[in-house]
């Protein structure tokens, strides 16, 4: 039997992700039993098809969650609840529907109640109605098990924290170190400084020393480990550490703070020739936003800081060039930022990719690589961030699609994939090709055994630079200080941190989608340009270019023809819809809480 987490899908199938790291097992419809998305289950393998195992779920060991949010549906005097979670393919039957006097369309919070037979709808009990002003917050908190507050014991223990700055710490307070963060940053983990002398760059990456405040095994530590990371949503931030402690630790402008520092001696080719890892104390000389830093990089602003930032950008370009030679994958995909004001969506805006973003990222990645190499070479147990090579079968499918569009992929090595992405820059199909290649990639995860990071072209990699908001970084800091962890401890931390990291990513994606759809549903715009990102026999998926959310055009809202599905295209008598084409569409219906957007076809966009 295989023990693992069930990744359920709305169509009724799913995958069991084994705890031992072996390949996922496909669970077809009818074999999922009473498992719901996120449950810990026992499964057996039943047969092998095309080199991959199919299986059947035998037992649910632990529910991923017990509570859900959904909308009441009344049909023929029968009351059901349709959950908003898109990965749950069931309507729930409320046992206390009459008692609660449920009405059509009401949104309720409910809990599963003793479901034992997969032939019947899961029974549930309604806990309460959800008020309109708390709809989005409740849906997101329940779907992703997000906690805003902290236990009283944890909050009281903060008052007892007394960090004594030892004299043997390196004193960086006279150094001109700066932070570069978003305008609305909630925490300040990292500061940077740079010196250039005798043909070398000396890069200083100073990271807030969270381990000086949070002892291993303390109540704060246990709570931080449980949460795994901070989750940033447009409407709320769910901190890994209490906000009061986060502020105490953050590298705020003009304040002296303990840090863990990596100093790297870098040559003109971007190679780290020597490095030092030290405990220190530093003072943030200037807090810059990305936009402020960008202006200075372009020659505007105070000359002193401007000159330093130009030298930093010079080094960032050197590192970027080195990574390009190694074939680091840089997907060109759009992002949006949702702005919430007084509880309502004020706007959805494209995120501009700045040089200042790349500067900080290059320095942080280099520091993470240096620390990972140091831990690995020390022979001590460590925690690493890995990204495995993509699925070869998916790459073969991608190569076929590439050929159909008239492009050429020379091979599947990272260098080949990098060269391909560069070759399609500026092409009409650039965006969809980036999406299709990204779908071939596996997800990065934490492990306790050193392995390469495929996407970053890193031989070894870890997370060291964000200990205020990521638990593995805090563990890495402790390892650098000589605090011991067993291999089993680190494996458990890595597995749980991966689970929480993935959950945070899904929560952030879902929240952005939810509020974007709410904005679209307000009717401020009625026509949109979209990109076909997928096709099915029943219709086509379209991503709205301005808002980066996906909707579906069912065949009934396409021109009235007979259609045939063939190789990422839907071919009719007069019309053909192929992945990568741009369409003009309008909104037919939208349900922002469930994430459903139905679109109507208006015409093709001529390139």
C-alpha cells in the first residue's frame, strides 16, 4: 500500500502523491472512494498504462480539512450545497437543512459529517451563514486553512525575548547597506551592500537573524514550523511570525539589527572566488522601493546612492550573463496586482518587471547557492531547495506542438530549452509557448538531500534569504550556527514546508483570481482580448490578456458548427480555434467565489 496526499480534480479523477517521493499514482473516476482533495490516504496500484501506474484509494487516514464554504442549491424541494472549491466534484447533503431554514443562493460554512459510502452525496452539517462582507475572506481561509491570529501562549512569549548582541559579532553599522522592497512590504528580511576593489566585487548580503529571536523548540518556533511560510493575499497577510515580532526583527531604516551575513568575492565572470559567512550587526542606511531604485539605476536621484546602485546593476548583469550561459530558464509570463481599498477591488494592474527586481533576485539567488554549497561541503545534514528535470513525455508533446506552429526545438537539455525561449521572444506565440513549456516543469520542493535546481541552473540550492517569512530559511540559519538537526528531523521539515509552500502559492493564485473576477463582474468593461490556452471537445479556454485570468467558451457560445478536436485545435466547418490565437470575447457569466468565468466568442483578433 502507498501512503500519500490526494490531489483531487473536479472531473472526478486525481493523483496520489506518495510520501516516499516515488512517482504520482493516477486515480481514475470511480476509484477515489470517499477521498477529497488534500486528504492523507492509503492507495494500491492496480495497473500500469504507458509506463505510469493507476491505482485505487483504499482508506482515508486523515482529512485535509473538515470545513468548507459553498452555496445552497434547491431543486425539486431537495437541498444541496455546492462547494466553491473547484477541486471537489460533489454536492453535499446538509443533515440540518430544515433546522437552519436554508434558502436558495445563501452562502454557508459547513463541515463534513461521517461520509462512509461513495455511492451517495457526502453528508454535512451547516455551521453558519456567511455574511456578504466576509465572503472572500471566509472562502480563502477555509479552503487553505489560513490562520490570522496566534495562540495566547505564543504572543506572551514574545515579551520574554531578550536578544543580547554579543561583542564577537561583525560590526557592519558603518557600511552603506540598503533594502529594496515593494512599496507595501510587510517585512524586511534582506539588505545589500557592494564594494569594488582590485578587480573584484565584494557583495554583502545581510539577512535578518531570526534565529537570535526564535529558539529551536520554543512555542513560537513550533507555530512557525506549523505555518511554514507567510501567505500574502490582496486583502490579508497571514504571517508566519506574529506581526509584533516581525517588526522587531525586520531590517528597518536607521535601526541596529542582528544579521546573518554572506560576503562573496566575485570575479568579472560572475564566479564566486571566496566567501565568508558571519554573524553580525548592521544598520539599514536607506529603505528603497523597487521603483525608487529603478529611477536611480537609470541615473535619477541622489548621486551617492545612484552610483552605488549602478555598480550593483553592473554586477547583476554579470551574474545574469553567467546564468544565461548555463541555460537558466526565465519564463516571460505576465502578472497582475490587485488593489483593495475599503474592502472593495479598486483596480487590477499589470506588474512591471524592473531591473531593480532582477538586481535583488540575482544577489539573493547567489547567496542561496553559496550557503547551500557551504552546508553540503561541511558534511552536516542540511535542507535544500530542488527542482527536478521536466517530465520527458510532456516534453515530447511540447515538441510536437512546437513543430505544428512552425518552430524548432533542438533538444530537451536545459540549454536547448533556454535557447528555444530566447528564439521565440517577440513572436505572436511567445506567451502560449512559455505557458506550454511551463506545464512540462515539475514543482520546486524542499528536501534533506542535496540535488540540483534545474530551472535556476544551480548545482546546489537552498533558501537562506527570507527567514522572517519562510521556515526552511530559519532552519538553514540554525544549521550555519551549528545547531544540530537529525536527518529525519530535516526530512520531516522539508516535506511539511513543501506542502505549506505549495498551499501558499495556490492560495495566492486563487485570491488574485477571485478578486480579479469580482472586478470583471462589476461590469466596468464589456469586451476583452484573450489568448486561447487550451481546447477541449466541449469548448476552449481563453486567458484575458489584461487581467491574466482564464475563462471558458463552451461550444454553445461559438459559431454554430460541427467541431472536431485535433492536436490542440478545435476545427469546425468554417472556423478553426487553435491554441495561441487571440480572440475578442465578452463575459457571459462570472462567479468569483468559485472561480468560474464563462465567455462568449465575438471574433478573432487580426495580428
